[in-house]
């Protein structure tokens, strides 16, 4: 589509006098558009420099000027060129033909040519642009413009140079290029910033042709990345001490932290933590977690607005001591070994255990050498290894020398309940944690010892004594009776 040629009412025989434009305060350019379609944008250029822009819409249509005014200082003495570009709402830009004039300082006009006349029009080339791709995401994708160069007869011009420039942060893929056999050149434009820009192409023809197209770069959707760093670990599982995590939310498109976002928190076990945290101005958020249960805790953090953006932290809570590991009631009568009190406890090697009883024994006894109270017969039996080191001649404070079920591990001291001491007792067992002694863990754990597979009282490894009367133990087992008065004070 050919556009109407811009008219210069001040021009006479291709010349405009300085005196003429001084009185008018500028160069008048009339653009007689026949079809002033709303949505079109008109840009007026002097010497390929943008002078003014007029957007045609419902509001401005009635204000379309009879002529546009180019400031005096924009022109220079000698040859000047005027043209305009019309861009429709689809991005298609069409250039008008160029009108050249000579700016003179007097009415003496030099005539040239064999007929002594200067043609008011010096138009040979037309450069058009078609926006193939627009509204590209800034920093992600590109906009594309197709340029077509033709002569005044509409014939494509090949092998001509096009030189490109851009406003804003836009960057043409090349600074210049040459038209192909169809007179076309495809230009790719990138921009790291979301903005509207103008891309201007100038030819190396005489006279030159120019085209300016407007491109839009839209904001790219953020590419969120959430990372977590464990700042402190191995807090005591007492419900007070805390492990801490630092979260960092960044946008991979920019590498910068993202502020004001909600990060939701979840864990795979019992713990005390906030349901969500907010990222600060640098994109950081901090999380403190406590627990009353020892072990490993998996903490999953995810962006509330996009749950696919996640980060997982593994943390450990150390056991808190002392801790109550068993409570139960037991009927106490006759001779009782430690396994009665430790039933239900998973005993750990080198841990110290304290047993609290509501009913005290009548007396305390100790088995002979190489003998312990059988967990099966409840009697001192030779050959059964003691699985506890007693901190006093008492069952109430003991350090385990093996690991296993408390009902299967024996000690070489027993309690005797008789007379008024017989009855139901409430039992509490506390684990005080590692004893930090020089104990060495044995290679195997005694699970079930019986009188049939241990030496009898006649064994050379056993010193045998007659048991007290009415005792509920095997008559062949070795017993040493210890009175309560002979028991040293216990040390907790």
C-alpha cells in the first residue's frame, strides 16, 4: 500500500527559505491521510531522526492536525529529507516516500538540471517492516522483524545494506545485514528488560530509505528455585532446643532473591515448627524446629504459590536424658531379679538405668562367683553372665554391659520380699543415657538362659551355700545373703 506523499507548503522549487520558517517557527509538514484508522501510529522523521509521534484513536481523531511542525533547530542548511512511517495495530509498518528540500538563507535559488528546475521529489526506495514475532518474554525469547526493500516501482532490491539501531535495552542480533534476492532481511531482536522499544533500519541507498518499528518485550514468568541450608543440627529432643534451617528463594532468570513469598513447612514426624515463613528483602527465610522425639526428621519446604518448588532438609534430634522408658506394676514376693523390673525396656549397652520402686525389699542378696539370677527360674544359677554393672549393692542403679530386652538380661544381685514387704509395687525405669565408662560390648546377647544349660551347684566354678529357708530358688544355686545394713549408700 502506497502512502500519500508528505507535503511541504513552505517549499518552493525544492527550496525552503530560513526567513519563511523563522516566521512560522518551524517547517510545516502536511500528511493528508485518506483513511485515518484508529489504532494506527504515525511517526514523522526529518533526516531519519524521529521528530514526533501521533497515535490515532477515538479521542485524538478529531484533533488530527492540518500540518505537523518541525522545529527550526532540527534542520540544517543544505539538503534535508522528510518522510513518515505508519504502523497499524497488528505491528505492520509502512514507510512513505521521502521528500527532499534544500534549506537556504536567501531567495537566491540555485537551479540545476538541463531544464534548470529542481524536482521536489527524490524518491527511489521504500523500506517496509513486518513484525513476525512480538511480545516476546524479556530475557527468554526474541522478537522478529521482516524487512522488505523495493524501488519506486515495487521491485525488490537485493544486495543492499540495512543498518540497525534500537532504543531502550533492546539489542538487534546484527548491526547490519544485506537484503536477499527477494529484497528481504529477517532481524532478530533480544532484550533482557520488559519494555517497548523502537527499532530503526536505514539503507545505504541514495537517497536513503528508513523504517522504524515498535516492539514490545513482556515480563518473563519467574523461574523460582528454593534451597535450604542446615545451620544447626543435633539439638536435644527436649521440646526446647532447636535445629535451624536457612531457606533461599531465587529467580533463576535473574539470579536475585525473591522477597515477600510464603514458604510452607511440613515434617514427617512429631516436631514443633511454624506452618509457613516469609522470605525477606534478600529472599531469605529462617526456620527453627524443636522435637521431643529423638531420631532423623525430614522437613519439606515448598513455595505456597507453586508447590512444585520444593526443598528438603534432613536433621537429627539427639535423645534427651534422663527419660522415662517404662512404667508398670509388679507383685513382689520372695526372691526377685532385675529382669522383673526391666520388663518392656529395650536395654542399650553402656546406658545407666535407675529403677524407682514404691515397695522396698526386706533384704538384698548377691549370687556367688560366676552366677546370676536366671530370668527363667528366678534363681541364682552358675554360668549365667551378669549383664549389668551395679553402681551399689542395689538393683536400683545399674549400667548395662549388653543390649537386649530387659526381661532377658540378668544381674548377680537379687531382692528378697517377705513379711510386710510383700505386695504390689509401682515401677518406674529411667534411662540416664551413656555412662562413658570403659565397658566393652560383648559379641552376643543372652536372650534366654535356663538351668538345664548352665553348670549346677557342684560345678568347680561355683561356691555353694545353703539357701535361707523358704527361699524361692534352686537349692543347687549359690547364694550370698546381704542384709540391708550392709548395702553401701547408692549414688545417682
